[in-house]
C-alpha cells in the first residue's frame, strides 16, 4: 500500500492510541494537545495509536512497576534515616535485610494480597493517555523541525534524535505530572504509617462511605486530610470493610488538591518527572530509531516485525539503565511527607538534596535499586508500545517511525 501524507493531527492521534485502550478518549487528548501547537499541522495523527499501545503495555506491566517502586523505597537512606529520627539505637533497627525481586513479590502478595500488584493502575492509565500520547506524537514532528536539507531516514544524525526525544518527553511530562504523583503514591507506602496512601474499602465506594459516616461533604474533606497522615478517621473507614484497596486516579487527585496546596500540590515533583521523561524519551526513541535503521540500512533486516522487536528490545535495556537513578529520585521525592503549611518536603528539600543524600547513605549502587523490575517493566512495555505503534501506523497507511 502506497504511503500517504497524514491528516492534520493524525500522527499525534496514533501516538496516543499506542499508549491507551480508549480510542475516543485518546482522540480527545490528542485534539486538546494539538490546540497547543497551532503551527504544527500533523500533530494529532499519531496519537490514537500511541495511546492504545502504551495503555496495553502499561496495564500488562503494572505489577513490575509496583515491585520497582517498593524496591526503590526499601531501606531508604539506610541507617542515616534512623539516626536522624531517633538516634543510634533506631539506626540499627532502621536497616533491614535487602529484599530481592522475588522476595519483595512474596512479601507484597502475603501482606497485601495479589490485588496490591495492580495498585496505581488507574493513574497509570491516565498517565499513558496523556504523557505517552504527547511524547510519542511529538517525536516525528520535532525531528522534522530539526531536519535540514540532505537529512533523510537513514542519515538523520543521532544527536538530533536525542534532542527530539528530550523535547517531546519534556512537554509530555510537564503536562501529565499529576498522574505520576498519584501513581507513585498508590504503589508505594506512606513513610509515616507504613501503609498505602489513601487506603479505603474501594476506590469509588470510599466516597459514599465517607459521606455517610463522617458528616457529609465536610467529613469527606476532613478524612481526606487525615488520610495523608494516617489519622483516626481514615483508620475507622478502612476498618469498616473486610478488604482494602487503594484510592487511585481522580479521587486521589481530589485529596491532593484539597490538602496539599491546590494545583501546586498536584504538580509536586514536576522537576524530577520532567528530567526523567527527557532522558527516557531521548534514550528510548533515539535508540529505537538508530538501531532500526542501522539494521535496515546495512541489509541485516527489512522493515517489519523482526526489525521492530530487535530495536525495541535494545531500546528497553538502554532506557532501564539510563533512567533508573532519576526514577528512584523522583519516586522518593514524591513519596515523602510534605509540610502542610509551607509545602516543603520533610525528608528532602529538593531533587538535588534527594540525590546527594541517597549517594551519601547508599552509594552509587543505591541509585540502581529496583533496576531489574524496572527493566522487566520498561523492556516489555517498550516492545509492546513500538510494535503496536508501528502496526497502527502501517494500517493507517502512514510511514514507519
């Protein structure tokens, strides 16, 4: 089938579909994002494909994401945390045996049930619909803006691919940062209570239960505030049901908005989120793009599934290695307690402070906690995303990435 020029916004639209299951929702996200770039006529076309592909990948790899976050949080700052909190005696108790991937899996399932492996899936789904759709949809467009006469698919410089990926990731993460905040808090444990953030009987029934048992609307906001610190009202609501799950998605955003400073609270951690996204997208797209056209250009493989799988596997390995330190810093910074008045972190004053404290307490190796589940998540995620993205583009008659 002859390749055609994309409709305005079509490529952006397929980028979203590669990261999400919901076509109509992805199209809406693409249309909204396309409005921000009135001078770029092709943005929306890649998004439905990108949204669906990454959504499928994100849901399938959510358990690995939960284990990655838990491994990143274990023995946080080691004995230094105990000394800071309660002196030398607590320091020794603060350092617990380091769990491996399978040990952490067993611990989570035994303590919280198999459902804990899907904590954060709603926020993850919303994140893929926005962040991944935008970054994947923008990559081709930024490449075109950087192209000069003589650049083609086989000779396009690697440095321009890296820059295009970094810009795309930066824009996507800056817009979608609140989804990452909720996802991390749903998957990690509240450092003050040792239990998940916003723990209620069920995500949607929680609001009705709180409304009936805690004094209507006023009670909903009171419990929301206490949920962040493990207060008695939150504990009473949690005890009212036989099984608990974690409040995720929109409901968690409402809690953050009303208890942590409105919009500013929702965008807490946006700097490390953007930094990670820039490195991730630059590594992922540039590696995939470069490896694929090295394979095709040297006659080793033809354009097709084989080239897509080989390139995406390589890209997944590269992404896990380059982003793990930034991912760990982002997770720890977002998961700490924040002062309700000043909004400042109680453990880390900023991203640089988190990085330096981690290095001082745990060394360089500490920055690579959770690398294996990170790779087990991002590796398959990258493969599924690019295979879906390429297939959707081909089905629509568009040129390959």
